[in-house]
C-alpha cells in the first residue's frame, strides 16, 4: 500500500458515490440458484468467472453456423417500475432474443444479460433474474453470464434497464429465410395473448392517463387490472419453431417474429421481391386490449398493424403439404396456432384482408 496516500479514514467512499459493493455481493448470491437452474451439458464452469464457457457439440452439426441476437425489453420496463413487479419482464427479454434466433432456424444455446440500475436492490434483481431464468428454462437456453451495473448519480434510484445477447446454432444450408419461400406457401400464425414487448411507448401514452390507471380494469368486463394486462409475459415461440424444423426439415421455409414494426414491418422481412404475403385478419383472435387501445387513442387500423402484433406473435411460411401437421406440432409445444394466410405472386408486399 506504500504507493497510495496515507489518508485518514472517514473520507469519500464508493457507497457515498452511489455504488454499494456489499449490495452487489448479496445480489450475486441471490441469483446463483436461478442461473444454475438453466445449465445445459455444454456449459463449463459456474457463475463468477470473467467469461462464460460453452462447449459447442460439433458432433450434432457438420457445418455449424452461429447466430447471434441482441435486444431489450423497452419501455415495458416503465410499467414494471410503476407496478413494482419485475418477474415477467425477465421472460420478455428471453423471448425477444431466442425468438429472433428461431427466425433463422437456429436452436438457441446460451444467453447473457446486462442490467443497469440507479441503486442496486438485491431483492429486485433476484426477481428480475428469476424471470430471466424461467424464460431460459422454457427455451432450453443456458443463462451463461451477465453484468449488473449500478449507475449512481446518473440513473434515479428506482430506474432499471435490461438488455441481453443470445447465441444459437443452425446447420449451414438449413437457414430459414426469404430465399426458401415459394408461391402457395401457407402462413401459420402463433397467437399472442398480449402486447409482448413492443409498442409500449404508444400504449403508455394512451392508457396511463393518471397514477390510478394501472389499478383499474384493463377494459370493460376485464378480470385483470391494466397493470397486470400490460405485464402479461411474452410467449416464447422458439421451441415450437425448432420443433417444426426438426420434424419437417426443408418444408419449413421462413419465420417472422412480430416485434417492433408490427405485422406489416416484420412479415415483409421474409418475402422475396416477387411474392406477397396475404393475411386474413379475421383468421386469428385479437385480444381485447388492442381494441381498447384503438378506442381510447383513436388509433387507425393502419397504425395498429404497423406498431403492434394485434394477437399474432410469429408467422411461419411452410409447404401446404404439412400445414395441418405443423399446427399439431405447434400445439403440442403449447402454442395456439392456425392458418392465417398464404403466399402469392406479387411485389414483396404484405396484404391484409
């Protein structure tokens, strides 16, 4: 210690600057069990290292292609803050990451999270990471590591943001995408019971008109209050998409995760320039919360389908010969699925009827 100044005790500390080392240590202890619950056989080591180790099983893939995604939960976190509950947004984070990987046909392998807080509350972090771990278990993905940063003096004490990074693997040549889509393909839709994690800036502007709005019924006749309705966790679709790829191989052509940009902005991403996706908007259930948004915000139908999923969380393009069987497989994975449209000759547009 001779190279440092011999200052007397009682001066400024890290804790006084807004960062608690003790709270960080407690938080790590609290989340260890949740992290361990997501472990896959390929994971080497335990939480606490400088990097997470994952031994890719190359025996399963002749020419493995790694697929990566990064995402967050967005302003849905503000609803979680106001309600004071963070478990479901952890599930949302996993869904946003692994369902993007699924759109390339990849099996999700591992995930890392990043949490930034104004002041570290170990119990709140435990709740958040517990939700992330639950999502990881549902998706069969390992929570390989992460980072928690306490931004004292920059973020307010009760502010929190979370983001993540996930990696999956697909056999080269088996990637899903527009090049595989054909005229006559059937579009199978996976239902979404809520908003997932998109459009919350508009939803909050419309619905959170005062401090008591979250405690009121979500809409007339609802058995849930608005806070619980807006915190419905995202359904994780990656397992069902992967099951389709395993069962039907090249007869599954493409998948679109309906996130930011709504139905129009995401389904178009799986289309080649000479084909259209025709979707029957009456072929799937649109939850009442979307109609409530329209009524209270006077939002046009065009704006709704450019912002929200409107009840359609994932769209898979596949050969018509397997449509019925594919729906059965999806339902066996716990996903409510059905035919929502078809692919026709066109100009790379999404046509809603």
